[in-house]
C-alpha cells in the first residue's frame, strides 16, 4: 500500500477535471481562522485520498460480485464525490495562501484496513463523510471571519449530500434523524487517527482523545459491544467507575448505559459511542459538553433499523412499495400539532 501525500496531484494525474477555486483577496484574519483552514484542508485531503485509492482498486465487477445490483450507480456518484473533494482542496489552498501561509502537506494517509473489499470501503466512506461534514460544523463554531464562515457553509451542505447518498448505498435511511451533531477537531481525530501519520497539521497542537474500537460495519439495535481503548476494555475495567454513552441527533443528551452492558441503542441512523468516568449524560452541544468526563471516544456506528425504498432500489434494484400510503388530514394535523408552526 502506497501512501499519498497529495490527493490533488493524484487526481490531476488521472485526467479528471478540477473545478477552479474562487479567487480570494488577501486580508488580515485571526490565527484561529488560519488554523481552522489548515484543519479543513487536511480533512479534505483525507477524503480525496480515500476516494482515489478505492476507485483505483475496486471495479464495477467487484461491486456486482459483492451484491450491488447496479454498481455503476454507486461508482458514478463516488467519482463525482472525488472531484468535489479535490475542488475543495484547491479552494482551501487558495484561501490559506491568500492569508499569507502555505497549506500543510506533511500528512500521510493509510487506508489499507478499509480496502479489503467494496462493502468495507463503502461503509467506511459513510463514516468518513459524516466526519467530514462534522468537521465543517465544528469549523462554524471556530471561524471568526464572516466570509470564511460562508465559505465553510457552502461546502458543508455538499458534504451532507455526500453522506445522504452513502446512507442510501449502504442500505440505510437517507436522512435518518432530524438533526446532525458536531464534533470537535480532537474528537474527529480520535476517529481518523489510525488512518493518518506525519500530521504536523496544527499550530493548533490539539490533544488526541483516546481512540476506541473502530467499526467497519453497521450494527443492529441492541447489539452488545465490548469496546477497547488503550490497554482497557469495557469488560475488564471497574464497572462502577466507567459508563458507555451514545450521542446522536435524536436527543440533546446521550443515552447512558453501564459499561458492562453497552449495546447499540434503538436509534435509527448514526450514533456516537463514548466511554466516560461519569454517569451524567453528555450533551451533544460541543460548546457546553463536559469533555473532562470523556475517557475515550467517540466511535461511530450506524443502526439501520429502517430501510427506505430508495435504499432498496440502490442496493437491490427492486423494492417493496405495497406499504406506502398517503398521510391523512388527521395525521398531518397531529404531526403539525407537535411543532411550533
């Protein structure tokens, strides 16, 4: 497995067209802005390298053999996603240079653990795109310059569309929850840390949150999980000193479980697992979250309890549509009655 230092260079060599980034006038920004842009630039290189290595390894025949009924439906979108990421790389490179700095390019990315088969690669892409989207969500809380905030928002919505299609391609709900959850840069690095080295990214000098066991597949609701972090496991630590917690867009607070009875919650869609030294539920708000109680994590899992017709069509090329019905006026009134409209 070779390690790619510049995803942009590889894509250029492949002959794919790149979108030209918008020019930016040089202006004075805070050091915090520059550090945040370096982080976003690195995350985009991380994603672009994932695409380029996988697309160079797996063919339409590989996806067909792995069970996808219309593999080109998946691969054509993934190729478009790769082009999006490299355009984003160029955009942030231009923005960083406009601030009088150079993009940091010391990172090496190692995707061998997820290049074992198309299903594993595609499942990790689902995780990676959520991580990428969350990176932009956290950047919205870090950037000072309004123009850069707008730039980040313009890209974040594209990352969200990528993640939606990954949900579909993996047999899940396209938009499983009403809200998404932001994670801090150290928390994001805890999930991608095993795939990168040499990252002298940060003047930020971020502390790394300890990693916990990585999942490369979806987990059904109620699946018991024995997490590992450092030299500890959820079955060997003091059961009275640690807890397993799950955050998601389904609630503003985590679902808390005993460390010895950690199991995926009955929440459709993504969930983040944490190991804490307190039973007080973690907030999903990164601005108020008690990070001091976090011992390890997060790790991401997907609980696909509701498969949509669109997902069935994308994976199997057929779907059962006999159970689809219109919303009655009474149901509509009941739904709206729970809102502030």
